[in-house]
């Protein structure tokens, strides 16, 4: 698994490197990390050295970026990432009630992953769905007008 | 590498009013800078004279008429007519709140003000928060109203051998991070996290909760971050251990030829810190690991403290009087029995100008021979011969600060980020500003990696490559005809030579693709100001002088000489290798490169020294070995030079040393060479004496005594004075200043030098022809010493050895950042906690082919000897090539090498030897297991 | 064959549009056209059909409604939906009508006219047109657009960049997302015009991670524009390919919406705010002159070029010209996008467009301008929607987000939420915001659990004052406003907890 991840990593890094050369711009750490996360589910800390080497930047440079952005993670999340919006429009629409329902349904708190590895719950500040809030984003799907009592049903769509 | 955001360059005069006071400034300057110049103190923590402002602390707020809000004075540029207030009640209130916030994040529950903390080895009697307390007192803050719950993480990184980071007292001002980026260009630090948790770390391992940031990062321990830290969160171990200095003494680093100015911090008679001086003319406040932290060898337990004489295989301690008597007696005896030419001295390029002058005076006036040489022989002697031939002078034509004026930088056979790290950092700064960089080197050095073009030539093919560049310059019409016409001669001959050096032909010899050759030539010729720096990759070759000549030819052809930001600039190696030669420790020249047969000099010499100047040229170091082996040389005095480790073909050198009737070695330590001596004399270090060094840009700077040497030890100049006096030629100087006065009287290029003048922080760059002359930052502006410079055609000739079946690898030797030459000094500092062995660098493909792994011990075999050392798999070296250093006696690297040397200068061919690499078989005992090299720590700079 | 129009906008899909599409996928004789959204989100999913008198719409449709729609019964003519008919749609005129990725439809509905006009003008004349229009940036700072362009145009450089700020971080705003998903060519056209005016050859759209659909649509649109020859397809700087445009996606972080932080992030580094000057127009991306503008700002530009600056300047108030795009959310009956000339009062907007409160809800406060915007109680709704009136009130229009809170909202908790947001999202560069936000949050937290101390509200006010004046960027500078206005207007709720 780790082996596999690493060779995938090497391939992504090669792509990132090529991209920078053809775009004639310096290596883009953030975009590379996003590409890695997309492929591996996370940016494992033990890969930082290799990433830095491939991008010709220092490990510190990578660490700085990796720790800055909330969307970057060093451990893979559950199979599905639930992001509950706590932006003001959703707050106004009492998203706290949705969050409570989520907690009840999954038995986990924000930032945690269910025992079966199916869901991870995170907060998010607005998904641009404010007119149809409260909003819940599961992976790339946005769900609107989420009623607290319908949360369980909604999650059933995700294996 | 991060791009720099451009700010307006300082330009026009601007007038503004700050706190009612008229202030003159330049456009592009900030309000803070203007106020500072006018003596107005604005509180600040995150700002520094050496860094781009970022506006983090917000203490420097000000009010500007007609502008809303309170801009930070450190980031706001001045404008004509601006009216600024920096001290109002409102500003004071906000400043207090800000300071209150800072104090509230400290874990020491700061009510009313934090108690003084002296946790874990911080400075004696000093709270880490002292700077904040001082500021609180200044701003009238008495109470912190937040009894905060959230504090800084308690994180301490002790993994660096020289300093530590304590996050608890850090204020996240980023000065350390910016210092690493902007000054040193190493990018080892970063801020991590965001919001309240944003804090500095080194490397990446702290993300995983490990306190190994510095150790696991690419930090080069330059100390820039520590120096910039306003709180003491980053602090030198030595300060923590011994306390803050009570006084400082301005001096000059005694390692490499950069000549970094330092303030030695002294407390209770002991040196406790070395901090690079902001007004150091060559280093501008920066330093490297060795100068900054590699000085406590002066307190090494095994330092020589008393003279020793050999009794068979035993050493016996003798008194200073007995030692000096013995030396004088032996030299008198040998001179009497075999004549002056049976004696020779190898003077130290590590010593002062005054000392080198005195040793040469001793040989010339007391012994009556020119058999005196110095370590420049094995280093840049080819530069001396080469530049003399073309230009008539053999020193850097320009100044280090010209790196800021160059429009292109060409680095040939030099690795400044390791060998001259402060200069390397300056080049990296230029690259960040967008100045193009070309690197000619077989290895992928740090600068090669950053270069616009890396011409990765085969070792030993400089002349071919440089002629190839010449060909392109000629064939594409890039010659600077005006310059050539006005200032040079001999163009035709050179053009004929390079006519056949087509890029494709050059590619076959050098391995550098023809397209790159063309591009490099065009860029060098057309940048407007191309500055060349070169190193041992040019000189330490079979045809080293030719390499230097070929470089000079290119500069002449393109007019890249005699102007700011151009020139031919040898990166002279040791602290005073330039000065040792300048002051006459040379067999071919008198001080100032005056010809020994110059009748005028003879008269002056007689008048001043009272003795005639021997006019027959003396022996160069390699000739001394031959003479010793042949029995012609009987007595030799070696000062601060470990020939038995650092000269090539060590079997021969050692044999020669052991044939001598009398060998006296004068050093701080019992070096490999001292082991052959009949008499060993302890030496004082640079921190324990006065004198001058001349750096690689011809700048004479003072060194000053900061502390006493161990009891009884005389500085080298006093030793030679004593011996001369005993031999009937009294040398009675009370102070090195008097020696300099004499040297100045004898040497036209130094005529205007005196200690009085050297009191100025900038030192003096020779030529200084008179007391009124302010020195020469730029040479050859109007004419060359020989009138016109002369193109000297040189043809490519192959190196001494070519790979064969038996010895298929080409071994390049050189130095690494962490250690210095014979290592006698750096091996006795905490630097060994970073690197404790020479390693053999091999390309990953070669390693894979030979089934060798990182860290494995291998045997390196040449026609002369073999060495066992650990392998480091590295892409710094090309396939088929190897690299190692010569810093550890246990490796005995130089026993592998031959005596092959440059024809005219005798500069050894250290850079090309052919070798084989073998796996040491299991039974093989590693003889002389690396001293202290138990773990083979290494840290390659890429 | 019956053609039905159904929006493909994220919010329409979140409201159930995809469910309809899925349910009806195999219905014979039915062609489902996925369009942009009209922005009347309270009606979504909205299904439309061409009828002799124009489009007719069915709102809040469920799969079972199909027969009704096919029969043509029960729908309302779009032109008679008051929420839409009362608006002055300029930038959003085609929304709900066209297919986002059809360049032909875009041109047919007036698109690319601005670019054609720009091609006939000199850069100076283009900038003059913008000057006449008096367009101000819609990203928050409301800086005159022509002025920025002028500076970038005059700054000499080997390279210049155009960057669309598509970070749309303000909660309660979504018009940028709608543009990117609904009429991406409008953004591209605006950027192309800007590139011509300043002499840029490369552009980037920095799209926030939370908008995957927008990034996907933009990439597809760029590909089509390249095929149509509007954009170059080679790498930046390669000659003869014209303008190179690329979408880069962020990774969270509110502050990255600030222009200097955005450029840092675009270069792949920590998205931390940088002190200005230098301003991006002088030294931005990779140290080169760069125009960073909001998506909406770019999207307005084609219309100005096509119809003239004077036409644009004829709308709005003295110093706030043209139309304002408001996005109403929270507890109103009719949340959605509203484009009207500047100058209406907040109250009018909430009544005429918001339609009053959601069923069962009672008004408590409204916040304009995102998480850094001030709160208004019922007594202050008379304020006019224009830059000056808001500035005078110490408030901001921001990106036009309007969030209405009902009376079940706990103001202390809301204030804590704001400070917690600041403490989470601060970039950490400057002291007042980095430490101050945490201290502010701590004070509110202790008030909330009944452990507030007598001087706490004063301390908050004091801290807020320093954050406002001393912060490096508007994030820390604005962060105290929602908290302090909550205390100002609903102080009783705080004091009650401190007994
Ligand atoms: N840390 C540290 N600093 C030092 C010293 C030290 O021991 N340690 N020593 C000091 C002394 S005495 C000196 S002289 C200076 C020397 O400083 P440098 O001149 O930098 O010396 P080296 O690193 O030995 O060699 C320079 C480069 O020449 C390259 N080279 C080898 N062969 C060729 C060739 O054929 N052509 C070209 N173009 N390049 C080639 C090598 O790969 C190497 O990168 O450093 C001084 N500074
Ligand atoms: N294989 C290989 N060998 C090389 C080179 C290479 O590139 N490859 N480079 C060569 C070059 S460029 C050089 S310059 C040489 C340098 O080689 P060395 O000159 O032998 O080495 P250093 O370490 O510079 O200094 C020698 C001694 O000077 C002593 N010393 C320091 N200060 C003083 C002082 O004030 N007084 C006295 N009396 N002694 C002092 C130190 O303790 C040390 O033992 O090595 C050469 N050897
Ligand atoms: C904290 C902060 C967040 C911001 N977020 C955004 C944003 O999400 N989108 C945006 O267009 N501008 C944002 N801005 C404003 C930008 O800094 C910049 O002014 C704007 O993108 C310029 O575009 P304009 O001229 O079209 O308004 C933000 C500013 C601050 C201080
Ligand atoms: S010591 Fe020098 S290289 Fe190391 S982190 Fe500090 S500044 Fe960077
Ligand atoms: S360690 Fe020192 S320089 Fe670095 S951020 Fe902390 S206080 Fe500033
Ligand atoms: S660069 Fe050279 S002179 Fe400067 S501190 Fe380092 S060793 Fe000393
Ligand atoms: S503040 Fe009032 S008067 Fe002034 S421009 Fe706005 S609407 Fe008009
Ligand atoms: S105010 Fe906040 S977001 Fe803005 S620079 Fe300061 S710390 Fe960063
Ligand atoms: S506030 Fe939740 S989607 Fe915008
Ligand atoms: S000194 Fe200006 S903000 Fe820190
Ligand atoms: Mo040297």
C-alpha cells in the first residue's frame, strides 16, 4: 500500500515537474500537494522529503504550505467527506441543528472519522449555496435545504 | 526559489516632516528609514535593516496627514511633503495593546509583567522576554489585562549543535525565516500553521511533532536567523552557557578569503560569541558556520601549549627559551655547513601579512635565500602566473560588492556556497533579483542547480570549453572592438587559436552540448556587465595557468574588465593567502610582486633592511620535496601548513619530510606534519594576536587580540623575531603596526597602508600607492600594469591522467562547507556533530551498477595508494566521476594523488585523478578507522 | 420533441434539479436543456418551457410534476415573476436562458460584443471607456477599475498578468460562482479585454476549492474558447497563441481572497497577506504587474465596452454607478440573486425581493457584506445601498451578501462565532489579528458561560479598536465590526449573561 502510494507519488511529482517546465514557471507547491492529495487521499508526512526533492524546494517550504491550508491533510479521511457549512447564511438557517443531527447519526464530532471509515466530518465556511441552505457537502455533491431530521436518509446515498 | 517583489530603488531626494522635524530621505525609502536617519526612534520588533519589511508587529504605526488609518512606518514609502506623526497618544495606546497581546501569549502568566524566566540554559541571569520587558518599560505598559488561556506551544528545537529555538518566547515575527530566505538563501525555515498557531520551524519534521527541525533540515548553520531574532527565542548555545559578552572586539574571520568582519564577544577573558559585523565591508553582517560557530578550537584540550622536541619516538616538553635557542642553533649550523640554499621556509597563508613579511625577511636577510613559499602554491598559484601574463597583475580585478552591479555572473570551477559561503549567499541574492547565472563545473553544485545555464564539462577540459566560447564570440561578431583596440594587444593570435574550436568540436572534448556553449558565449558577451569568479576548478589542473589565461582572454575579448560589475576574480582560498603572497612569501617575487632582479628594489631593500636582496629565484614547495629527497635541502621551517595531509602524493611528501635533518613545525595543533618534526612550536590563534589579513578582494583588514593565548605562547611574528635576533639580526618590533610600516615602505602597492588608516571599518583595498590614496576597489579602470593587456593563445591539452580499465573513475577532490582544509581546526569544534568523515560521492547509477549503497564503506584505489571511506550516493557528481574531500587524516585522500602539477606554477592537479572503487572484502580490516568518524555523518549541500 | 430548460447551477442541483434530470432521463420525446440559473433560488428547482408568449416556468418542481409541465398547465410566464421582473439585469441578463458552455448562444445573446469593440480601440481608449463608466471593483475595496488598469499598463515589464479573484470567501455570497458556472465566457471575455488593455499574455482564475463545479465549467469553457481561437492553447509566452488562461484551485482559507495573499497562493505558497506597496498592479504575480479583480468586476466589463461607459454610468448613485448584485440569504422568504441599480434602501430590498421573513420566522438582524460586515437591527434598515452610505455607517457592502437572522438567533453565540471565525481564519501575520482574535474569542466564551467580568465589554471595545486601526489587512481591521455592532444593538443579551 505504502509502496504503491510512493510510486503513484513519483508519477504525480513527475507530472507536476513537467507542468512547471512547460509552463515556464517555478514549481507550484500548493498545486502539487493538491494533485498528490487527490491521488492518495492525503499528503503523507513521510513523503515531504521526496516532494521537496522533486519540486526542487526545501522541506520547510513544503511544510509551510502543507500546514497552512485547511483543505490539505496528512492523513486520509473516511471514504466520504462530509462538510457542513457554518457560513453566516447557514448559521442564520440554524445549521447548528444540522450539525447536532450529524453528530447523532454518526456518533462522531467535527474533525473525526467514523469507526467504519465511511465518513469524516469537517466544517466549511460557505459553499456558495447560501440561498438554498443550510448546506451540506458530501464529497463534491452539494445538498441544500438540509432538514435535520432528513440527515440520516441523505447519508444513506453514500456507501 | 521565491521571486522577490520589486520595490522602488532609492532614487530622488524627498523631504518630509516627521514629528514636526524636517527629514531628508530618498524615494523608495520607508518612513521608518527616514525617521531612523533623523534620529527618531519608532518602536519596532519585526523590522530589520537587513530584511524586507513585512509589517507584522504593527508597533511602528504612524499617522500621516491626509491619509486615513495608521500605516506601518516600516512598509510605507516616503512621499514628498508628507507630514508624519509617530508619537501620539492614540499610537501609544495601540502600541501598549499590541505589546500586551504579545505578553499575553507567553506561557509565564504575565500579570502584571512576566517574572524573569531563566529556563533551560538561557543566558545567565536573563529572562528570555527581556526585549519585550524593555519595550514595556519604554511604552509605559504596566499591566497585562488578558489572563489568557491560550499560549504558544512549548516547543524546543535543540537539534542544532550551535543554537536552539524556544517557541515559547518567540513572537512569530518571521525575522528568522526571512533571514534564511533573504540573507542566506537556504530556505531552511518556514512559518507553519496559521492564525494564532503560526510559528517558525526548521525543515519539516516538527510537523510530525519531532524536535529535530534543524538537524533534519538543509540548514547550514550560518546563524543569520539567530542574529535577527529580536527575542532570544533563537539563541547561541555559547551565550546560554557562558552569558552575554561584556565587551566586543572587532576582528576578521581567519578561515576563508571572504574576510568577514566579526565582533568577538568576550566575557571574563573568554571568547563567548562571534557575531558578524553589520558594517563589515565584505560580509555586510553575514557569516557562515565556520566563522560564526567554528572558533572554539582555541579551547580544545589537545591544543599545543608548550614547545616539544622529539627524542626518538617520544615528545619532550621544553621551555620557550630552549626551543628558540634550538631553532636558531640548527638553522645557523645548517647554513654554516651547507649554505643558505639548504634551508627553506613554508610560511602560513593562515597567518598575518606582518608575519608573512617577517618570515620572508628572515629567509632573505638572515639566511640569504629566496627559498620561501606559501600555501598559495597548491591553490591559486596558477591564477598568479596566468593573470600576470595577460594583465600584469594577479588579484581580483573587482570587489565583492560588484556582485550587486553585475548583469550576469559567471562562476567557473568554484563552489562558493560552500567554500566562500557569504559570497555564495550574495550570488544567490543576485539570482533572486533575476541576475542570470552561468556555472561551469563538472559537479551539480548548489549554484549549478540554481543557474540559468550549467555547463557540466568533463574535469580538466576548461581550456577547450573557454576557447569554444571564444570561438562563438568571434564567429558571431560579439567582440568588443572598441575595448580591444584601446586596451589590448595580440588579438590576432588568439583568434587564430580559437578559430578551430567550433562548438561541436568543443562538445566532443568537454561533453557540454554545443547549444549551451553558444548560448553561454552570447550571454556572457552581451549582458553589458559580466562578472567572472573562478576557483580551484580552474587552477588545480595539469594546465591550470592556461585555464586562467583562457578566462582572461574571454574577458578581454568582450570588454568585461576594468568596469564595475565585471572582471576576473579568483576566489582566493585561505583567510590570508592573498596577503601571504602580497607580502613576499614567494620564491619568485618580493612583496607586491616586485621582481627580485629589480635594481631599484635592491637599493631600497638594502637601505631599509640593511641586507642585500638575494636575486636568484627560490624553490617552490614541490621543488623543496625534490631537494629534500636529493639531500640538497637540510632544514625546513613550516608554519601553519599541514603538508603531510594536504599536499598531493603524500608518500613522497612524507618521505621528503623524514629525510630532513631539521624540521620545525609551528602550529596550534600536533598536525600530521608536526608528527615528522624535530621541534614543534605552539602558535597563537587569530583571536589571540594583532595583525592584518588581505581578503580575496585585496582588502586589508585588522585582526585584533580578543583574548590571551594559553600561557607563554608567542604569536608567530614574535617567534621569528626572536629567532632572527638570536641569529644576529635583531628584529625588535613592539607591535605588528611597525612591521606594516616597514612593509609599506618597501612595497609601492601598499605604500599608503598604516594601522592608523586601517582603523576605519572598511579597511583598504590595494593598490594604495600613497597615504592620501583611498584604495582601489576596481583595478585596471584606465590601464593595465603592463600597459596593454595581452591576449595569450592557449591550446587545450588533456589532463595528466585519463580513465583506464584499471582505474575507470575520475576522482575530483575539493572541500565541503563544514570543514576546513586539513581540518585541524574544524575537527576540534562542534562541527563534527554535523559531519565527521570524508565521504565518497558517487552517482546513483554507478552505485547501482556496482551494487553499492549509501553509507557503505568502500575502498578507493589509485596507482599510488588506497583509501577506505563511506559512500554517499549523490547526483552532485556525474556518472563516471567521484568526489571526495581531504579534511580527515584518517582518509589519507592525498596519498591517492600524483605529483602531477601545472607546468608553470606547480599548482597540483588535485582535481583529476583516476581511481577504481571496490567493496572492501569482509576480511579486510579498516586500517586507521576514521578518527571520530564513528558514524560517517554527512550533509551534502545541493 | 418537447424542450425543457432546467438549471445546472450548483444551488439548483442542491435544491433537486439533478433528481429531476435523473428521473426524466429516459422520457421519450423530452429534451432537457441544462442552463444557467435565474438566481431565483427560492423557486428552484425551476423548470421552463418555450411557449408562444415567451418562457413559462414551473417552480419547486418534483419528478411527479412532469405530466403537468408537458401538458403546459400551471406554469407562470417568467416575465411575470416579480422577483425577476423588478430587477435591472445587466450582467445577469442571460441567466436562466442560455447554456453555459455554448459559445454560440453566448454570442447570440450579446456576448463577445465587448471584445469586438475592444479590438477596435487602443488600450488608452479602452481604459478611458472604463473611466467614463466609473466602475468600481466589486471584490470589496471598490477601487476604480480604470485606475488599476492604467497603472498596470504604464508599468514596464517583460510580462504582465490578469488574475480573476474567484475565491468568493464571504459566506452569503454566490454571484461569482453563478457567473463561473452559468456564463463562463463572460468572465473570459472580461479578462481578455483587460489583457488587451494592459498588455498581458497570461491569465489565471483562482477558484476556491469549495466550487468544484465552477472550476470544471471554467476549464471546459477555456477549452472551447481555445478551439474557437479566442484564447491561446500553448504555454504562456509562446508566441502567436495570444492569451493563455488557466484555472487554479485553492485549498480553503478565507484570507486567500485578499489580493496579495491570493497571489502568494497562486504561486503555490502560504496564502499570507503581504504589506502593500508594492501593489499588484505594479508588482504582483512573479513580481510582474498584475491586475487582480473580482469575477463580477471582470464580468461587468464586456457590457461596458459593448454598450459604452456612459450607459453604465447612467445607472446608480453619484459615486456608486451601475448595478449592484445582491445575494439574499438567511431567513427570508425569497433568497436569491438580485441585480438592481445602486441606491435602493436595505429595507426596500428585503421587502421587494426578499419577500419578508420565511414562514414562522421573525426578524432580528441583517448582516451585509459577509463575515466582516456590520449588523443592522430593524431600526437601521433605511440605509441606502451604495458605497458612501455604508462607509459612513462604518459598514461595508463587501461582495453584496445579505444575511437575515431570525429572532431565534443567540447574539452572544453569533458574536463568539464571528471571533472564532477570525481566530480560525487569520493568516497569522500581524499581531492584532493573530493574537487579538483569540483573546476576543476567549472573552466572549467566558461571557457565554456566565463567567464574564465587569470590564469585559470595555476590554473587547479596546481590543476591537486596536484591531481596527492596527491590523495589516482588512481582515483583522474589519473583524471587530460584527462583534461590536452585535454588542451595540443587542447589548442586553450580553449584559444579561454577566448579570
Ligand atoms: N568550507 C570550506 N571553505 C573553504 C575551504 C575549505 O576547506 N572548506 N578552503 C579554502 C581554500 S584554501 C580554498 S583555495 C577555497 C577553494 O574554493 P573553491 O575554488 O570553491 O574549491 P573547490 O571546491 O575545491 O573546487 C571548486 C570547484 O571546481 C570544480 N571542478 C573540478 N574540476 C573542474 C574542471 O575541470 N573545470 C571546472 N570548471 N571546474 C572543476 C569542482 O567540482 C568544485 O565544485 O576554499 C576556501 N574555503
Ligand atoms: N586533495 C586535495 N588536497 C588539497 C586541496 C584540494 O582541493 N584537494 N586544496 C589545497 C589547497 S587550495 C590548500 S590552500 C591546502 C590547504 O592546506 P593547509 O594549509 O595544510 O590547511 P589549513 O587547514 O588551511 O591550515 C594549516 C594549519 O594552519 C594552522 N594555523 C591556523 N592559524 C595559524 C596561525 O595563526 N599560526 C600558525 N602557526 N598556524 C596556524 C592550522 O592549525 C592548520 O593546522 O590544501 C590543499 N590540498
Ligand atoms: C480578508 C479579505 C478577503 C477578501 N476576499 C475576497 C474574495 O473572496 N474575492 C474577491 O474578489 N476579493 C476579495 N477581497 C478583496 C481583494 O483583496 C481585492 O481587493 C479584490 O479582489 C480586487 O478586485 P476588485 O477590484 O474587482 O474589487 C478580500 C479582501 C480581504 C481583505
Ligand atoms: S542558521 Fe542559517 S541556514 Fe540555518 S536556519 Fe538559520 S539562517 Fe537558515
Ligand atoms: S524565533 Fe525569533 S526571529 Fe523567529 S519568529 Fe520567533 S521571535 Fe521572530
Ligand atoms: S565566509 Fe569565510 S570569512 Fe566569512 S565567516 Fe565563513 S569562513 Fe569566515
Ligand atoms: S450616500 Fe446617499 S446621497 Fe450619497 S451617493 Fe449614496 S445614496 Fe446618494
Ligand atoms: S489582519 Fe489578520 S489576516 Fe490580515 S494580515 Fe493581519 S493576521 Fe493576516
Ligand atoms: S453560508 Fe452556507 S453555503 Fe453560503
Ligand atoms: S516594525 Fe513595522 S510592523 Fe513591525
Ligand atoms: Mo587554498
